């Protein structure tokens, strides 16, 4: 019996500790994969897809992004990380909300791709649509990640050259390219026109590396173009011939940014046709086949439920409910079960009233004071237990023994309608010293742990 009691209390307390562990990413809102309550998931997705700071030309982009995110959460809960990442990346391409980047970053961390996660968090910080609510959290997290990575800056000569890192796509750079990469050796290739070059870079944990990649012209000159023939039509930028009208000048493409921040463009784990866009495709492994996003076949009305914010409510409000209790005798002589009510006039204070039954009838009226009101709710409690007993010294008259109880414990919120609790408590009973119960004097001091379940409205 002692082992059963210890095991039961251990389950409650260790489960509470697991839920209390700090997550490894910004946690003002829990990661989507950790949300089990349907209403909370709806609120989180609505918060992402209805962000007014993110503008979209196609109104269908928001519900489509929500559907992709719903499927991504399911895949993440099943530990299908590549598929979950593919869905999140596709959702981000349809709706480039920086809030989706947080879920991409956390998924990359779960996959062990720390450098890609860090570059994703940097993209979050650089996005003009990012609100101020979580900037400090992400900056702190990025500082921690940078201790494990090499912060590499590649400066190109001449300006406007293209570079590729570890066989990734070539990216046109105005002046410099900044990327967080894993410690170790990396290959940087640079090219422009007919010239090219490559260099090897070795980085260490926490190192800030600054290198210059210079394009080298080929040793053999490129063949000269054939001179234009007299009857060839003029080209747009050719100087006009005498007595001929001047043709309009063709504008060159937009100049590349002076400094380009890396995002899922180093190595062969991702593919993109345009590194400056939001489009990314994840691959299985380093050079495996691409993973296509799964678009779930969800009825439009159900998707609307996820993109329409639910009515405002206080998620921290603790509702009243019914509770079931199991009181365990400290000397393992028996168990008393109980049913009762729990009412919280204040979120931090809850009143309890229960009827108890073992081989005797009893009752309990008490109060719990919580220190926290989130998922993990440690508390202290106190109250008045009472039991009926038959006094053998007084003609087997039924009497009432009233006591006082003090306890310390923890309540774990499973969702908005269910929580479990466990505590360790001691009780002192006021009884007639001459009373006998089954030929023995009743104990006045007892150790009584409790386990309970509360179902809330």
C-alpha cells in the first residue's frame, strides 16, 4: 500500500514538474504542438492568421494558411518533423506572418538544426511586421544560441557578386552576407560574370568570423561578341545613329541589398527558386527528395472557426466545478473517498465542500490559496474535517470528531475543464480522551495525503 501511495503522489508531482519546465523558445503563447485545448488552439491560430500587420492580396490565403498550420501541428505532435516543417513553411509563404516564424524556429530546434533556427529567429527580429511583445524574449534566446554557433559575415568583391555556402543556392549580394552556421568547415563560392572563386572557412563555437570573397577573372579572356552587321536592328541601349530616334533605356533589375541576412539558404537541406522570397522547400536529410506540404481537406466552415477569433474570455479565470477526492491514511490503514464542490470566488482562492465516506461518514470544509493560476498551481490549504464515530464507552452513541487540517500541494491544469491535484497534509482532531472506537482510543494526530480530480464548467 505504501508503494501505491508513493507511486500515485509521484505521478502527480512529476507530471506537474514536467509541465512546469521552461520551454526552449519564446513562450508568452505556448508552442502550437503543446496546446491540447481546442479553444486555446483556435485562439492561437486566429492570433496568427488574423494579424492585421500582415497584408495579403488573396483573401483565401488566411484560411489556407490556417489549414496548413492545423495539419502541421498534427504532424509535429506525431514527431513527423520534416512534414510539420514543410507545412509551416508553406503556410509562411502563403501568409508571411512573423508569428509563423516562431513555430518554424521551434520545429528546427526540435530537429537539431540550431543554426537554421537561429537564422529564423533573426528573420523574426528583422521583420517590420513583428510586434514589440516578444522582442526581448527572442533576443535573449538568440544570444544563447549564438554561443553554440559561428556568426559568419562574407564580404564580396566586387559588389553585386553571387555567393553560395555549402552548395546552397547562389544569392546576389550588394556588399555582405551574414549567416549563422554550425561550427566546423564550410565552403564559400563566389562568382560574377565569367569570374569565380571559392574559399574554405573554419568556425568555432561562439566565434564571430569575417571573411572577404573576391571574384577572380578567368585566365583566358572571354570571346568577344561579333560586331553588329549594318542591317541589324538597333538594341535598346545602343547609341543612336545619326538622324535616328533614341530608343527608351531598359532599366536594370533592382539593386541587391547591401547586407543580406541568411535564411534557410545554406546547404542542401532546403530548396528555393528565389532566395529573396518567402518560398522554401524542406528535404529529407541533406540531399533527399523534397517534402510536399499536406493541405488537409477541411470543410470551409471548420477552417472559418480557426481563422475567426473566439469571443474574448479570461483564459486564466478558474471556473467552479465538481471534485472527487481520495484521502489516504498515513499509516495505510484505509482510504476514504469523497465528492464535493469547488468554487473560486478569486482565481487565487478556492473554497471546498465535500462529503467523505470510508467505514464512517464524514465531511470537509476548507480553502486553498494558490500561488500561481496558470497550468501549474502550487497551493497551501486548510480546513475542518469531521467524522462520525460510535463511542463504545458511551453506549455506542454516535459522536462527531472535528479537526483542523493543513496541507501543501499542487494542482495541474489539463485543460479548461479538467485538473488534477495532490497534496500532503496533517490533521488534528478534537475528541474525548475517554472515547473508544473498536476498543481503541481514537488518534488525534494523523498524516493524510490526498489525490483528487476536479471537473470544471
